[in-house]
């Protein structure tokens, strides 16, 4: 399961960023792109399981989905690429250049003192 692995990595990197391993993590924000699209529900479930027994236990996980940027080769319009509607919103052509997908990132960790 993709999400379980991602969740474990997240918990691990949180723990490695906490110097004292004391305190409690109450909120975690991650962001991901469209290609490694994460299923929110599966991810929350996997995170809960991975957090069990660590200072992350009970933390709320927020997942931000970053849209894929694209540029139309015909008219130069920049827009958010939609996998299901891959045409330029301005001229309707589907000859577009797709930008780099956003990586999976740990954006924020909120602690309770
Ligand atoms: Zn266009």
C-alpha cells in the first residue's frame, strides 16, 4: 500500500526533526502533487497507524493537493492542468506543455508545549 509507506516516512521525518522527542504533535500538514496523488482517507488512516506509539499519536493530518501547472503551446495561457480535461481553457487546444509535478512535502508540524 502506497499510503502506508508514505505515512511511515512522514512520521519518521517528524521524529527526526524533534530534538527532544518530548511534547506532542497536534497537527501535520503535507502537500503532494497530482502524479503521486494520495487518497486522503487512506492516508489519514495510514498516518494514524504509523503514529501509534509515537509523539504523533492523535495528530491531525492535513493534505494539500498542489495542482499541476501547464502552458498552452498555442496561445501561451498558463493554467492548472486537469487530468480529466487536458485542454487549454482559453483556446481549447490540447497541445500543452506540462510543468513539473509537486513533490510530496512535509510542510508544517505543530506542537503542543
Ligand atoms: Zn491555448
